[in-house]
């Protein structure tokens, strides 16, 4: 009711096509949401890379064969391109935090389609170093994970993972340097939190997977059960 009144007074507008929206707390209309490029199977059974071939194909990509990730399974809902790139930029840098609801519903729909996180007992987000948070002012992964937790009815353990080393951006480094860069850069506030639990780890982007992999290693070393990673987007090429 209150939402309807707010929407009447201050109609929400789609950030992509500028059409009026029915829901006051949304940023993307249904037709623009459909234009975001969803990732399609076959996926690598480990890291979720989109593979060439038949959708029935059950395969593991070359990277995962060479170096098995610490997480059990990673998934990304959309391709990191086009309009979505701009929307993620608005979310992270223009601080349009209400986009988390649009993103969370995209992710949740994707999760339901592939039975992702069915066994997850807690949700964690990939943390940001306090110095970086001070500069950025918002922790986008935390906001996204909170919205997903609310939508799925799974407890979100905010701030359980900590970034203790302020590392240079991963995107500027080579693969070996990425792994070195992240070594011992995370800590877990309370190791009993992960012990024996199946975890859903949330981030906005999956680039090489080194960051989520480092977090997954720490969680597994703390006794975590199954670790599934869900991200909004991934910008890989199809293999
Ligand atoms: Zn639109
Ligand atoms: Zn893979």
C-alpha cells in the first residue's frame, strides 16, 4: 500500500529505457531485464564457465582440470556485457544500492532454474578491505548477499569473512600473480561459523575466480562443507 502511494507520487523509472515501473523499489523494467544476456549451459561442472556444445554435456574446463578449485561449484547468472556493465557500474560507483533488489531477483531466478544453493545453510559475501570500503563507502557484495539471503530465506552472516590485506586490483595482474597477491589476505572472524556448514558465497563478478577460490580455501580449512559460489556476472569467453 505504502509502496503504491510512493510510486504514485514519485514514479520509479527504468534506468535503461526510462519507462515508468510498476514497482517503486525496482530499477529495471521486465523487458529490459530480459535483454540482459543470461548464461546458458553447458557449464563447467566446477567453475561454471560456459562451454561449447550440447546442453547435456557434462564436462570440466581445462583450467579446472589443471588446478582444481577449492569451491565445489561456481555459477554466474549473466554475461558481463552491454547494459548490465553499466548497471553494475551504477550499483558500485554511483551507489544505486536499490539495484541490489533487481540483481538479487535475477540471481534467485537463475538459482531456482539450476537448483543452486539448495543445500546451503549460510550465505557469506566476498569482503572488501576496510581502506577500500572507506573510499567506496558501500560494500556492494554485502548488499547483494543480504538481498539474496532475504529472498531465499537463508541466514546471511555479514562480516564473517574479513579482508586483512589491502591487495592491488586483481584485473591488472597475471594469473600466477593473482594467486600470490591474494595469499593470506582473508580471515574468518569465527572459524566455528563455517565448520560443518554448507556455504553459499556471493560476489558481484567472477573474473578469474582467484578471489572466491582464496575465500573457499580458508572456509574449507575451517571445516566448511559444500561451498557454492554465485555471482551476478562473468566476463569469460565460451570455451
Ligand atoms: Zn526498461
Ligand atoms: Zn572450470
